C-alpha cells in the first residue's frame, strides 16, 4: 500500500444549527476548541502511517471550520501535512480580512463559501445568519489577500423559492466570478424540525427539481463553466489561465481513491475497509486524551462493493469511466438498452459515460446500469 493521498479533517463547531442540516455539528463550545485540535493532532499522529509521503489534497469541512477559534485553526493548519490543494469551508459571516490573511499565510489555497442563496426571505427559511452582502464581503476579503480559487455553494428547492428567485441567485453568484460553483438540491431529512415546518412546500418543490436542475446547468455552462460533476461546475481552463479548477479532493471521492478522515463523524476509506468515527465529542476527546484511537464503526468493503461504488460515483463525472476492470459491476444488457435510448455511450466495454440527456436523469440511469 502506497498510502492515501487525500486527507479530510472535520471541524464540527458552529454558531448555530440550521434546521435542514444533518451533518455532525456542535454549537458553540468555544472552551473546547483547543482540546479538539489537540485530539485531531493526536489522531493524525496515530494514523499518519496510512498517508502517502506527499498529499494531493487536504479538506477542512464541518460544521463551520472558520468558526473555530482563530489561534486554534492556525495551529491546526500549521501541523497538517502540506498538499497540492488545501481547501477550507467557510460561512461568509466568519470571513474577515484578518481571517482571510490567516488562511492565506497558513497554506490554504482554496476556500469554499456556503452562500446557499442571496434572497433574504430564503435565508430566513434556511436559518442562515449570513446575508447577501456578507457573501460579497467575504469574496472581496479573500480576493484582497490573493485567493484565486474560490468556490460558492448554492442550494435550490428551498421552501418558498420561485424560478425567478433561482435565476436571481445564479446571477448574483456569477457576478462574483467564482472559480467554482456547487449547486445542490436541498435535502431535508425526514423527521427533522425543518421537514415538520415545511413538509407541504418541500413536496411542491420536489416536483420542480428537474426543471430547476436543467435551468442551473444551462445558465452556468452558458457563463463559461464546465459541468464536470452532477452538482459541480468550474471555470473552463481557457477562462482560468489554463488551470484545472475541478475540486481535486472531491474528484478523489468520485474516482474511488483512498482517503483518511480525522475528527468526529469522519469517514475513511482505506483499501478494503470503511471507518466511521464516533459522532460524540466527549467519547472522541476522552479516547485521544489517553493516546487511544476513538471509537469507530468498521465496514468491510469486498471487491464487488468497491467496484459498484466506483461505477456509481464515476458516472457522476463528465469524463468516460474506464470499466475494463469493473465489468462485473455493470449490467451490459441495460447498457445496450440505455444506449439505444440515447442515455449512455460506451466503447467496446472499455469505457462508459452518460450522455448529456442521461446526466440530467443521473442516479436513475446509473441505478439501472448496476449489475
């Protein structure tokens, strides 16, 4: 084993919890930020042998990584192994000129901002603290210290959202000229207070999702972005000084690469095993304070599971998937049928890809292709 070349670090702290969120988060707890960073670094030392000598990507996700106390965030970044791409997620209201400078001097070269929407009435529905001007100020602060790889997250299908709202959101996002855009369909988990409050409207929005999705793709690609993954777009190299601005970290997931995850709730995939670390902050801190690994769920990944995942995730991309070693994961009768319908293309059972029309149908087509 040559070692994983991708590292995910989970920083769970948030100022508040949004009603639709089902990530592993902890509200406030500023008094525990230092102990948590200590635990992360202890876990890194225990697991360092699983990493390759040089990394392609490091990704700090959350939670709100930039809500973590500044000195502790800087200490963590200084101790992490260097990588070609170092991304930090941020909520716009946390990005000050001082924080932007901290990230820049700490080796971060990509920031992902959770804008979600620029419409105040929809931000209220999502229980987001940042307003439209906070997003703009955050982008300007990052630009001022030299960041040239900024990603914006947008969400569509929000209760109360109209097609006009969506068009306005896309206009506002594109006006900021981000290098990368992630446009996600809102997913509200059953049983959350969000679904209780907005159930009827969520059902209505579900009927509009397909048209929203097509609208997003058409508008963003017309602005010069490559639709390289189902929900992700990056500026074309011709508009970005020849740079490939796809998220290298997320590409590792979609291409089935090994990755190591640190922190509560973090997932790792290492060779034939998937690990899920406890989501409980107390149990995590207690174990690492004594030099022990935190509690984890271990899931064996037999070859047939990894091959099916490789097909399922790889077909989210706009590049052909090499399937010569994945043949048993593919239903070739379904491939022939879907090719006749104009949804799939393949080359002599060596590569497989969804057509443009097939990509709009996405997961439904892929499910039929799996053996």
